[in-house]
C-alpha cells in the first residue's frame, strides 16, 4: 500500500484506547513509527479538545482531528479549530424544552475561538457527578452552573450531553430526532454497565460529514476508518474501508469490511504500522 495516499482515521474510546481510556505506550510507539514511515493518521472521537489533547499527548498528529462526533475539527499544528457546527437559537430552545419534558438534566457546551465551556443546571445523578469530576480534575475542563440554559442561548452553543439508563433516555432520543436542525447519537457507555449517552448537536455535523470534510481537504485516494460503537457507523458509511475491533458492538462488526483484534491488544496501531512498512 502507498501509505501517503491513505488516510487512517480511528475512534478513540474502545478502539484505539485501552480499557482505562489511555493510549498505551506500545500503540503510541507504533503510531509514531508509522508516521515516520509516511502514514497519514488522525482520530475521530466524541471527546472534546481538552480530554483528547491529554490522551493523545506525544502522538504525531499532522492532520486535523475530528472532535465531538464531528461538531469540531481541530488542527493541532495550527492550534485552531478549522470547522465548527453551531446550533441555532430556536433549535437550542427546542432541545431545552424537550429535556424538561423528559425530566432529564444535561451538560451544554459552548465554544468561542479555541475556548470551550461546559454548563449545567443541576448535577442530578452519580453518573453526571462522575462525568463532571473526571473531566474537571483529570482534563481541567471548565464547568459552570447556570439557573437556566435559556439565558445562554445567545452564546455559540454546539452540543448537549445526557447520561442515564437506556429506558430513561429512549423518549428523549425519539423526541430529539424530531427536532429540525439536530443530529443525535445514542450509545452505551464503554466504562459503566447500564449507562447510555445521548449527544445532540447540529445536523451540519456528524463523523460522516467530518470525514467528508477531511477527504476534500487532504484528498487521499483511500480512507480507512476504525471503530467500535454505534456513533462510529456514520463514518463507516463514508470510509473506503471500515475496520471494527473485536470488542465492537454487534452492529458495528456487521457493518465493517474487516474485523481485527481487540482494543486491549494495540490492534489499531499494529494495523496501521504494518500497512506503513
């Protein structure tokens, strides 16, 4: 394979990262060797810049990274976002109304230039508290409480994250799909049994649309994508070749063109390194 003509794009959690949400030393070594050999690699994740930047520290990243399921694309070399998909005010108000009708609390994200901020009205569950603690303490993310999300509607709002059980989130998922101007992902938490995530963002964004953006920007002859969870299926649709790790959920393995070893076996990094030799 002429690796300079192929762009490799990997999901992070459950795919490139181990079960402790870390990039192993072995994967880091192999990916950097692959980059030295000319392999073009980047990541596509639901995570923000704050946590992704810490996790990927030390990794050669010459190509823009897809963040927050495609809402943001960040160029580490230039130190700036090169694509942002904002939610308009009416859409934000409709999302807030739906949250209240479902009796659910959320984290709401805003972005301005390179600064991102996360707001919440209440931290009403242990899952939300764990989410808050990990990101604030481990990744130094900025959180603020507000009495009313609606008071922030004039800000550049990009994203809502809701964490709860499948049963409690299902009505929200169905309702959010009916809100014009939104894209919705609904998938299980890789690190906690019984917890699910819903993420709501602009219909102008998705991992698929972000991959399309990188295809036009970088113009590789081939794109290979790696994933494990339901929010990776959109980028599989755009990939020229899709690869699931062994621990992927059934729907992802069924959609993939190829299945490799598990995330705990450095399988993605090994695959990319072997293709770069």
